[in-house]
C-alpha cells in the first residue's frame, strides 16, 4: 500500500494525510490553483527523496515536487492532471555547506530559503546574484527548478547563470550529481542547465550549487517619476550606456504605488507632486566599489522626461524605496485573486504594448482593473487583473488569450520568468514552435517515460512514444 510504504521510508510524522494539515501544500500562493493530494511526503535527505520516487513509481502515483510554494503559475500543487498525486515537499532539505571562498561557490539543500543562503554567503563576504521579494520563503530548489529571475537579472542574469551544479533525483529514484563546481568542464551535455527551469518535470532537485558574487561597497537607489513610457525606455538606454554600476531598473506606475501605499500605510513618494495614475516610475539601483550616486545623478540630469526624483543612499532609505516596488504582489492579492500573467516584449514595443493592454482589458472585461509592473531593463512586465468573476473560467481564459496573443504578436514571451506551470499550458504554442514542443516532449519522455513527474506542466500529459505534438 502506498501510504504504508511511504511511512516505512520516512516515518509516520513525515507522511501527511490529514486534510486539515495538507491543505497548505495543496493551494498555491495566489489561491488560484488548488487540488487534493493523496499524501504529502516530507523527506529530509536525498536518499529519502529517492526512496519516495521509487515507491511512487512502483505504485504508479504522480509526484509534484514542492519547495516554498511561492510560485505564481500553479506548478507546485496537485491540481489538474496532477490531482491525487503525492506532494513531495523539499522543505526539510535545509543544510547549507561552508562557502568555498577560493572558488566563490556555495552548495545548499533544495529546501534552504534564498534569504538563508544570502545571509550565509554574506557572512563569508559574498552575495548571491539572485534576489526578489519572496526571498524569505522561496527555496533554492524551487528557484532553480523555475529558473527564477527577479531584481538583479540586469547585472547577474537569470538563475541558470548562477547555477554551477546540481544534485537531482530522477523519476526512477537514481541520483545524478554534478557538484564539482568547475567552470570549465565540457564532457557531454550540460545536464544541470537542462534541469534548471524544468519545473519538476524531469527530476527532483535536492542540492543547488550557486556561483557567488562580490558584495559591493556602496549602493544607491533612486525612484524617478518619468513623463511617459517612451521616455522611461529611453532612460534605460541612457543608463545602460553611461552608468557602469547599474544593477537594477524596475518599473511601476502611479496607480500601483498608490495601491501599495494604501495597503502598507506608507506615505506617497512624491507627496508634493501628485502625478497622474498612469505615470511611470523607475526604481533604479547602482552598486560599486565607490559611491555611484554621482554617476547616476549625471545620467539622470541629462535625460529627457524625468519629472522628479528621490535618492536613497542609506540601507533604510533604499528599503523604503524598494517597498514601493516589492509591495505590489501582496497589495494586488489583498484586493482579489488576480489573473496573473508574466510576459516579455521587446523594449522597442513596450509602450505600444502597454497602451494596447489599457484598451484591451476593459474591452474584454469591463469590470476589471489592470495592474502593471515589472523589470523594465529585461523587458519583463507583470500583468495582473482584478475584479474578474472567479467562477467565470471562460471569461478569464478569453482575457488570458487576448493578452498573451498580443504579447506573442510582438515576438514576446508568454512566460518571462514565472514559467509555465499549470496556468499557461494552453498557450505554450504561442511562444514555442511545433518543432520545439516536440523536442521538449521527447526530453520529458526520455527522463520520465511514465509521465509521473509533475504531470500537466510544460508537456501535455498522456503523450507516448515519440512524444510528437
């Protein structure tokens, strides 16, 4: 019997079946995706993860790997095709190994939070090149599995660029380890890179080896009110070309900042100058061995369209400015369960895309409210819509189709940094050709021939043989 076998491998305390206990593992962070698991398994070691996968394979039961459950596309809960799966929680794999100072590496268990790894690296004089608002609960295994982006992609790249090695348990319970940390190792395929961004569909990540970055001696942030979005895009180009210390360029709008202020009880950033609600604000941060404030100020002073600026050089003041950006997700979720989309369009098309969205959303859903923010330097926009009837599945799908089709028409991506999950399966073909989808399916079939790992994510379930789509 499945439960008996799992208890034998993990102990009764770490095989959860009580619905009152498992519910937090069965609902995603947004509240939009939920399902029922047959059990939640909580292994503490790689060997125990391997045992769980062997047991589930023997019983033919799907497995949904889960880290901090902070994802925004429903990819870590047993919904849809994964209903009745075992949720494999990696939260107990929290060990963090000593920093390899000479190589600039650290290896952490999949269940270690990003904040804990950051603190561990900082104590050794290093930083981590990945950062975002969910750092206190997001785990490094989930971050690698989703190839998370966040706020430092401009300087350091996506998570894939930070991963030096992985330990992964495959669907049959075998363990693959690539943790040498060697930057030059061209023997065969780059297997760690294959599993980064695979969303738990090819294997279960149990350890992550990260490349570390130097800690800057000085840091400056500025919140800039800009006349319009074309001026904001132009300012990005100016900053890229003239400010070598540029670390992040985030985009918010006046209505979003007002929402965060109301939700958190914060004062407006420009209290003496109430700008229109569609005014774009850029949150810019620069880092360097010396104070970068002068370089940033010089670039901003010559830029076109900057209406006002607030500069922060102390940690407290920088955190205050970042709160206007990082508070968006929680503030929007406090209104409603939003339709959450994460797209990228070429920067040259960003202004037209936003204008079209502002017209498209009310045309499709007159009662809806559009919320926009994102990572402007990476051309990544988070599109959230509240005020929709949660029970109107058809209406939500119609709006999703309209928005994602519009992004794809500009050569954009329907999943810039949040992945596919269960939320975007119906629209994967907008961003990937039939030939690409066939390759994805073939890789999935090669590593998980019975389709038990996170079914219904990236590759449609039930495909067999050559996995042609």
